[in-house]
């Protein structure tokens, strides 16, 4: 993913969350934070809904996911759980 973004002039100054579907940020960040063993502390205000959309990365970089969202999230949660267990209290 880094190479296409670094070599595509249209990508200059852009941010591309590489998520393979349109999804709310919390739908994948919260499970990873939880797996790391950290609490998720919502703010004392109405939450801001941030969505990651795949259209921009597909259109600009020609991105096509190799795995499903569920597969990738499962792997990230597993890695986060291993990392969180290895570093308690961090």
C-alpha cells in the first residue's frame, strides 16, 4: 500500500485508511483497543461519527483488497491480544 501511495502523483497530501469497505472508525478501532487490554473511554459529549470510505483509495490508487474485512480485523485483534499480553500495563 505504501508504494502505490508514494508513486501516484494524485495521492500527494492524501490520507488513505486502507479499509476494504465503508465502515465507522469505531467498528474496527474499538475491538483492537480492547484486545490490547486498554479501556475505551468515550468522551463526555456526543461522539463524532468518523467513516472510512473505500471509494477514494480504489479510485486514486486502484486498491483492491486481497482479504475480507472480517479476516483482516480478526488477524489484527489476534496480534493486538498477543502484544497486549506481552506488555501489561502499557
